[in-house]
């Protein structure tokens, strides 16, 4: 059954993936209302959404997904017929040093959203309803040298971050099984692309190379990840929202397995070319550091179900996507500077004012 949403509440829409989703979704769905609920933690950046600021179908609300009264009011007032839940604490290193906020946001926050969505759905306020949980391939744990994660792979998280996302996924499953709630769940591989917070691998490499700073690489650099362009991810999420089977889980992957050290070398070489530096200069900045505790060795996604059932497949190759990403960061140094300095956090006050 094809679902056409009229009013979508996006949580965490000021973050990296959430903002790219809104920027992709709104032009493709004119007339569909988008309500962006975001607490504006350090990773939330409203500058990512300048393109939709003045769209009459867009509304931003600064708020916490753990605030049940606020969530219930927004669902009712906006006649929301779809929730797309991106909001999450997502940095593995931060989860190791401080796991509490990951449990609060990722588990308890998801439970609040599910419960208020269940009440809203069961009230009959909208003719149709869907709840879509955005998750990660990290819930599956670590792979050996061969094989791929499928939707049937047992969940075996190895970090506090992935454990909190696993708990959220299981709550989504429980709400579908217990209440018959129309839920969907996507699990994606590593994302890259524009608006990525500079603590993550690829934007950190780009920023550090520009400033000739060290390029930290965990362990031996041979950890393997599947990389997905964030815009491919955004289109995949829209595809699942509109066409996915209630209760379904869909893996989203880029068919791009890379060793971390190979990505570092590629970015170094492309940056030397873009900046007019001597070939190999940036590779001299590589610094191997102590490995992260519980560092999963390899992730690889099998996204065959999504292609078979809904016709989605990635449009970017990693080589084309990474060139475009580097070009974007070089062309948007003001954005990078605002994030690095913290100036981006003032955008809410200047655009919205504390009273809104």
C-alpha cells in the first residue's frame, strides 16, 4: 500500500542526517507539512536548514523528545500522520565516556515518542499513520572478514551507543507486536556528505588537512565500514516511509566497503589535488592512535530487500560522492568556521528568538 503523508514530524531534523532528509524531502513533496522537533544539542545546527527557513510548510520547534506533553500537543495540533525519528545521541566515543545521556535520549526518548504516537494513532485523529525509526547497522555488532548484515541478523551491540539504539529498535518492534502500531525501522551504514559535524571521520580529515593538523587513525586503520551518501539515505528513508510494509525492517547500505586507512589515503590525495599541494603531503599528517574500546572490526550491509521490495538502490559511488563532499566543505568554509567556533548555536536566537 502506498502511503502519502500530509504532515510529518521529523525529530532531530537539525542534525546531519535529519537536516539532509528535510532538505531532500520538502522539494519532492510540495504541500506536505514538516514539523522539525529538535533539542539543539551540540550536534543540532539550524544553519543546515536555511533552504527551508521561509517555506510556509515548515515549522521548527525547539524541544526535547522526552517531553511527552510537548510531543502530544504537536501530534494533535499539526494532525501529524507520520513520525520520522532521527533524534539521537550518536557519537560512539561520547557514549563510552558518558553513556547515561545515550540511554535517556535514545531509549527513553524513543519510548515517549512511541507512546504518544500510539495514543495519537489510536485516537483516530488521522486516517492513516506511520512511525519510522532511524537506526544503525551498529546494532548488529561486528562481522568477520566475510558476510553481510541482513534484516534477520541477530542484534549484538558492542558499545553503549549501539546498545541504546538496539533498545530503541526493540521498543519499536514491541509497539508493533503488542498494539499493532504501524511502525517501520531502517538500519543504515556509515553516512557521509554535506553538513556533517566535524568530529566524525571524513569531515575531521578534511578540516585537519586544511589546517595541516594531525589525522588520528584508530588502531591499525584496518577496520572496515560500508559508506552511504547522506542524500541516498534521505531518499531511501522517504521510499520506506511511503512504501514499506508495516512492522518491516529495512537495511540501507551504499555497497561501498572501505578500510578506514584507505579512506584516509583517498581523502588525503584528493585534498592535496584540490588545495594544489604536493602529492603525498597530507599523508604525512597521519597519526595512528590507541584503538577505541570495543571497536567493531567490520560492518557490511546487505540492502537487497530494499531494492527487491521497494526499488531503491544508491545513486552515488563512493569516489563521486567523496569528491562532491570535499568540494562542498571547501566551498562552505564559513559553515565549518561557525561549527568550529560554536557560532552556529546563536542561529536559533537570531532567526527565531527565545519566545518562539
